[in-house]
C-alpha cells in the first residue's frame, strides 16, 4: 500500500461520546457543546475537563461559586451538584464522530451521529433555554444544531455574528425555547477576545 495513502487515512479515529448527557430534574437551561477534548487533556471524566478551558471558571463567577476540586471523581461530583443546584443540564451535539490527528478543534471533528435535542426537550419539558458554546458554521455547536434541524426536516434561522451575543427563539411542543450563543470558552478564543468579554456574554445569557 502506498505510504502517502497510509498517512492520509491514519489521522482519522472513530470516537463515541465518553459520557451521557447530564440533565437534572426540572432543569431550565441546557448547555450544548460539540465534543470533549481528547482523553489525555482531560483532568476529569466530564464536560469541559481541559484545565485551559475557562468554562467552569465562567459559571463559578456568575453563580458566585468556588470549585474546590479540579481532577478525578470529586471534580465530577462537585460539578454535577453545582448543575443540579442551578437547574442546568449539559450535553454535546456529537454522539459519534471522527477526530482528526487527535485534535480537540471543532474543525477537526467530523460528525456521524448527532444528539437528539428534540428528544431531550420532550423528556425535560422544564427546559426553556439552550446555550450553545461555540458558533462556527457547520462545525460549532450552533452549526451542528442547524444541521440537526435539517435532519428533522425543520429550519433554524439564526443570524451569525462575529462580535455579538447571538440570540433567537423557536417553538417546540407549544413552548418557546430561547437560544443563546456566547463566545467559546476555549483557550484560543480567550486569547483573542479576553476572559471579561466572554464573562459578560454569559452574564447576559443568565440574566435574560
């Protein structure tokens, strides 16, 4: 077999999402990301476990909560309890995907099977707000949600914005669901836009 062909094929690895959606009873908010960082980057087996991602720092600031554990099951349990106390659920859009070259970038994760968001909304009728944690067209959480809508023979119209908090609504089972898309909390975006600008966006999300 041609060595160049081997080099082309090898970087793509099939991955199944490593954990279930976590949605407490009576959750009002559902946070939706794309896919977890690669295992060697994770400090604990739960969402946003890369120590360079400021997701949990942002939520801690908003809810005036200090996380005491940064790794292992104590970190997982502490974050689950925090989400439960604040009626927040969390999941990702990818259930099954190809990851390219071990990258955690959305651009290098190719979807095969997407999370069934409508099923989750039906199972948890108290949810009235979705927070999508990335906005890149086609590969970010917002882009993947649009693809999911198309798969369900529906259309989600949300104008893109490079600089503003994205907001919109849609109707599902006779209830209004709000959508918010702040900047990503990834290290690259923090470097480009700063912690405070992302914190301000998330404050708007939880105050609206």
